[in-house]
C-alpha cells in the first residue's frame, strides 16, 4: 500500500464549509483551495465537535472527544503528557514532525508574561505563533527581520482588551504585501524549511496553522481586490427570528466582504505551498489535509463570530484530502456525515501509522482510497464546557442547554427549515422526534465521556 513521503495538515480558524469556490460559493475567490478540491476528496458534511478553538483542536488532533481530553473551553490546556497527540503518533513511527503557526493546545493570553516554556507536544520543530503580532513569537520575530517597517501594521491588539473588541468590528485594508501577513509567514516558513534542508530522506509531518479568517479582519489590498466591486451574498436572516443578534445589515455586508478577503489570503498561501511542493517534485507524494477548527456565523441570524448557538455555519467545516499518488477518483465529494474527530484516525491509516487505542474517531481511509463505499455517521455530536450540546442527524438538530443557561432545549427540522429559524421543540407534532433526539443526545454524551485515560471532566 502506498505511503506518503510528506504529510501536510493545513488548519484554518473560523473557516466555514460554504466559503470555498469549488464547493459551491462562487463569491469567494479560492483558486488554489479549489485545486485541492478538484484533485482530491472533499467531505461536504463534516462537523466540528466543539464550537470553540481549543476544545475543537485538541479533539481532532488527538482523535478523542473534548470530555476525553479535558479541554472543554478556551483556556483549558491539553496536558503535556497527554496521549495520543498527532505529532507523537507520527514521531513514534519514525517521522520528523514540524509545527508552524497556530496550534492552540495551550492558552496564550499574556503568554509573553509567563516565563515557563511552552509544551511542544512531540513536535521536533516548534515555530509557534497563536496570534498575528500580539507577542514576541515566531511570526513577529520573522516579521522584524523580513519586513521591519510593517511590524506595527500587521500587529493586532492583545486578546480580551478594549482595543481588541473594537478592532473585531473595525475592518481595515492594509497597504502591504500579502506575503508579510501571518498567512504569508506560514507559507514562507514551510518553503524556507524545505529550501534549507533540501528533500530530507525521512518522512515528514507538517502542521501548518493559519490564524485566518479569524477576526480581526485586516486583509491586504491584494486579498481584498476580488471583492471591491463584487456582489456579496446576503446572510441567512429572517424577521422575527428570536436568535437574531440585531447587527446592522451594512455592518454584516462589510464583515462578509473582509472575511472573504481573509480566506483569499489563506488561498494565496496554499498556492505558495503547492508551488513549492511542485517545484520540488514531491507534490504527487504529499498527502495534504485541509480543514478548520470551526466556522463563523458570518452574518447569519444577525450574528458574527462563534458561539454555542451551534448554527450549521459555525459547526460545518471543510475537510479536503489531496494526495495525487493514491486517490483514484480526483474531485470526489462525499456527502455522508462525518466528524472532525475522525480526521486523525483517517490521516494515520492513510500514512501507514498505527493509531493509539484511546482514539475514538473513525477512519474513512478505505473510502478515500476507493476500496469501500462511504458509510457515514447517523448523527454528529458537539459539546461545550457548560454542558450544553448539539446532536444533528440529516434531518433534525437537537440542542440542550444546562440550568445555568435556562435549562432549555431546542429542535430544528432541517428538511423544512435548513437555516434553523423555527424551534419546534414545543410543537406536539414533533413529540416523537424530540424524544428520539433526547435519547440520541444521552447516548452520544455517555460515549464521548468514555476513555482509557483517567476521568478528566465531571458532569
């Protein structure tokens, strides 16, 4: 069975599944990501297991659910000795492991004021930058050397400050080359690594962590160019929606325009990465995973950002697998439901690396290789620290919130209400569906808390 020479896992932040050109959104300019779609396999119904960054990342990079890792919200940290973790799995199989960009297994609020070393989680090379320009990290150090005049231009305010909250809705276009952006740095660092070391004989695993399109939204002029005069589709919104955030329509349109431009910045970086692999003659032997930790409301329901509203726009993420040497049917789209917890087991099987017994995600490697028909999940599951959760089937979505959030539940009929405007949990006609979804939620929650590790989360 073929094994890749290189594995490149590209992770974005806030990127919705429906903001890629080749996957059905012509308003977003993504020619290089489109190339991955046309040459690979795309899972079009992949769902995150948490609506927040840290719990989602620690889940899909371990193959375990958030309660099993103990990382249930931003600020909870993955223990340094936790197993399994993606880099450890590859390293134990003889691979050299490289981290560039955002990982977010540890909290980074005021990280520059903490003298303790950061955990490397099994990576041999650890070029970490969780935010663009907040701290003296790998990105800012590189920026000082490559573009010293642009250090302040590309720096965003520190998290949880008044300036940061203001900039989250104060969109701006930067007069600077896109290569100097955080996305440009991730791509350039990858290129520099291969250029410095040549083509190493041992197999390599790379995690390339992009911060974009996470707000603040500050694209460069080149990123923004495709959207200056383009029509931007309206978000999903309806009068009388009880969950509408009330943001002004012009603000939402401006947000979406700048959000799409940030995605184009990631796309430019993907193009640089693909060109480097092609010029080096190893693109055919390189397995590329492309995905995101979660999505963004992006104007739907009058909201922006992420939350435990569990809208599909927040929870459905892209998952693209590109490996020219081993994919028999390029351009395949698999519409069956899968979860991001399935990503690592799939990646390991495709790479010929053994999976740890604690991993609970499923592998879709046989379907990707064309050896079996995909048999998707009956439902997908997500959970947040307060104990609220989501269970979604093809036709229904159930939400449950704990006492501190009103001790309430909601049910949406996705066949008649795909944008989740109308909660039918109190409608007698849906009594049997409501009870069935409650039972699914209980079963999935119990399963997600089982682990070979010591108990990490109490309910």
